[in-house]
């Protein structure tokens, strides 16, 4: 339970047929006490026993430390992709099952199908709220012990359900991409984690001409336009980050596009990759709608070749592979083949 509408609706749905207990992860968040008190009130109103599991130290070790290290190395990581397999569906799920419960349920908009030896993961029915992308690093054993009660409904149905049960204060309270931070806090959070005054460096164009200076490499990401502090006759975008020289490279928007993505650390939900040459759909970030691509064999570099060039391929993000609505696997993005 997070205190949000999705976990509350999931509890209501499951309570119709099952014994349900609530679990709250205590994490290092400056508003964590406020969130915990909200969850306690919801659990009382839902008449659920509540277990508070303190995973602050583990979250620091397995999520925050790698997350910040990735940023300081010039990448743009996704903390949910680190947290879900290790913390939420790892340590927390183990604690849930240790209470003698049959499965752990979450409010993710995703669907599971059990029609073979392994569970199969599909996009949620509400494509606008689909969250399967964030689950792409889970293993079959974790999915087999999981329920997604909201997978077949849309967000408006979720709101109506909780409102029918007397909960009227959820609309407009969407969760944030980085759950342990308030909106707009990321740069300052990373600056505090840096341990010293962030070292500034040059901003150059793709020919190497110095155009200005930045206040820390971690304050920038591929595709960024705002906040560069540069005056130019045409819009400039971040094209690449070079931690070895502490340099931000900028260029025109056309330079952001590439049809070949280099990746590492493939993870397949079925244990094996799909047949070579199959035309699949690949998302290169959680907000990417997905585009047609084929996977290159390992001897050709093991990358992803898109049918059309894609914008702002970002190292540290994840390429998630779908066959129709079924999620097959994912890999960590190393970069675009054409990045300067």
C-alpha cells in the first residue's frame, strides 16, 4: 500500500473474495512519515491489518547508491527498474509470503496470463496507464507470486470504484516517476549526494567548439533543451554526455535521431530470446510509445535496429521488447550507434 488510489482499489477488489492484508514499505523519503500515516488511515478504513516493513537501509544500498552512481557516470537511470526486482518484488514480496499469504498484489496496470509453465506479462488494458515497462526486469518466479487486480480496467474505473466506497480525495494525486523525491528535486538531491561542490565543465557543439559551461553533468540528460543557458540562433539539445572529460555535447534536434541502439544485460521473461529476425515493438523509455525493430544477433553486437530512427536514445534507460501486447524482455541502453 502506497496511500494512492491504485493500491486502495486493488485492496477493495481482492477483499471481495480473499483475505487481504496491507503492507507498507518504509523508505528514506522526507515525507515518508506523512505517507505512512495516510496508509495507516486507509488501512483502518478498509479494515485491513497493516504491516510496516522498514526497508530504508536496503533501499539505500540497492537503489539509491546505484541510482546516483549511474547519474554521476553520465547516464540517466530509471530507479523503478532497480527497485522492482530487488526491493518491491524481492525483499518485500519475501516478507509478504513469510506471513503465510499466497501472493502479493500491487496496483500496477499490467496483466498476467497463466497458460503455460511460466506466467506471461502483458500490457494493461488501459494503454495510457500501462505500467508493464517497469516490470520488465522481474523473473518468472516473482511474477508467479504476484497479482495485478487493475490490469483489465482503466483509470476512471479505478476512481469510480474507490469513490463508491467513500474515498473521495484521490483525484489529482498521481504518483511521481521518482517516488522518493518531490517534483523538481532531482538535481538538488543529486548535488547533495555528490559529497562536494559539483564540478562544472564545458558545453561544446558536435565540432568541439566551446559554447558555455554546465553546473554538473548529472543535471543534464539526452534530448534536454531547457536549462542549458546558451544563446544560439537555433534550438540546441543535449546530444551526449562525456564523463571522462566532464563535457556536455549539444547539437540540433536532427542529431538526436538514430536507428541503431547498443544495449547490454538482456533479461528475457521466458528465459530465452525470441527467434532472430522477428519484427517486434521496442520502447526505449517508459513514455516512449514503442517502434518497430529487429534484434541483432550477438555476433553482430546484440543491438536493436529500428525500422525508423528514434529520438534521444539515452544511456542508462531500458529498451523493453514487446510482441504485440506481450512483454518479452529488456536490456540496458548503452547508447545510440551514432552518438558523438
